[in-house]
């Protein structure tokens, strides 16, 4: 790489960083407007046209607020935790392709910071680091409520991360690729959301739990833990936690778009800018996933913590394991026994399921009569 390549790489990193900050600002405004519509309110109106700059105004307010440092905190860990909350989301987005490419100065510049051949493993590693910020913030605050929120969040993230990982394994097994670009190329004929819809649902549920969004916001339950792990934070440090949460939300939506919704693929007529169509399709799909997240927040109440953990370990993870096995069978069996054998095996399994559905009520009735 010469100096021009390095300059283009740095420009790409700065552009993605700025775009993510703008995306977070618009996502918060979008969420407040949608929830206001659900509750027959107008939402933010004052800052900018239709209140679109309200997030910028809130950020400026928090930046100039006094940062209070409690007496019992572990100062170095307390100060580093908000930074750790932000960085993993930026790093995870670095391998997400959000378009095709454009030619600048005779060089082809991809719409992606880095195309790693193990991009999905990089995303899993970066998203796993988010729990460190929560745990360190809760422990270093020197207070009971943040510590309880940190313990809750660590258990929640570990359990739901397994389910989300299983959904990703199913998609990778079906696509046969580990790089994000390869997964998009594998969806040239049909998007993964059609054959892998159950994995898509599991991934969205796991993504909501990973980002501590409702109805899985038990780590910061206001009715029980005041504000959870960031109770003792104020000013710009609190804003960094807030920014990190929404950065993770945008990153999860972008990863879901790439893995299940074809990434930047979509119908587009060639025009003066061939790169513009794929970029717009990617943005539209990400906004659609974010809209689903906002709808879930506006409609579902917060889950009880024991039910949250039961659902993760007893429903989501077993279902994910079964779906991975089914996906592996669909991928491997046609190569081994042919399509006719797969159809016969599927018919046999379906027959056994139907037979069990008829036999089980009869057995239950006999037991009730005998008792």
C-alpha cells in the first residue's frame, strides 16, 4: 500500500465514523417520533425542522453538564467503561459492506472499511466486548443498583449471545461463507430471510437482548434499579453510554440486513451514479429493521427477569440448535442421498410428527380416565 491507499483508507474510516454518528442522531429522533405517534403525541418539534436536531441539542447539553464523580468509585475503571461501550460498535461495523464500490484517483474504493475473510467472527468478537463496559461500569460505581444491573446484563448477554450465534451459524452453513461480502454474493438469487426465516427471528430477538433494548432492558430497569449500570454516570460519560447503545442497535440492524436481507442488493436502474442504488437499498433495509425494533419497544412490556432467562436458555438456544441441525441436513443430505431421498426422509419425519400429534391426546385421555 502506498500513501494514496493509506489516505483513502483513512478517509473511509472517517466517513464511516461520521455516518454512524449521524445515523445514531437520526435513529433517536426517528424512535421518539414513532413512539409519539403510537401514544398520540407530536414528539420533538423545537430543534430543527420537525425536531430533527433534538438529539444534537441533547448531546450539546450533556457535553456541557458537570460530570459528577462519586466518592466510592474505582476511578480508572469508572472512566474507561464509557469508552469501551462505544468502541465495539464502531469496530463491528468496519466489516459490513454497505454498497459496491466507487473509483477515485484511479483506485477502486469499496464501500467497506475492511473485507476480512472471517468477517462474521470479527463481528461476534466485537459484540461480545460490549458486556465488559456494562460489568466494569456497574462494578466501578461503588453502588448496589449499578452492580445489580451489571450482573443482570452479563447473564442476559451471555445467554442470548449463544442463541444469536446459533442463528448466525445456520446462515453461514447455508451460505458456505464467512466473509460478509461472500454472504451477500450467496444471496444473488434469493435472500436468506426466506429459507432462514426462523434464524432471522432468533437473530432479531438475540440482537434486542444484546443491545439491552425493550423488552429486554432489565439491566437498566427504572422501576427496580433506578437506571441500572449507569446510575452513577452523568454528563458526557452518560452520553457515551447512550451513544454506545444506539450504535450497537444500528450495527445489529446492519448485520441483520447483510446476513438475511441481501445487503445492498436490490432492483435499480443504471444511472449517473451506479453506486448510489446499492447504498440507498442498504439504508432502506436498515431503516426497516430499526422500525421493527421501535415497534417492539412501543408495544411490548418489559419481561420479568426469570422469564427472560428461561426463554433464553429453554426456548431460544434449543430451537437454535435444532435449526442448525436442520440446516446442516438440508445442505449435506442432497449431496449424499440425492433430492429424492431428502424428500422421502422429510415425508417420513412429517408422518411421524402427525402420528405423534394424534397419539399424544389419546394417551393423555387414558391417563386421565385411569386416574
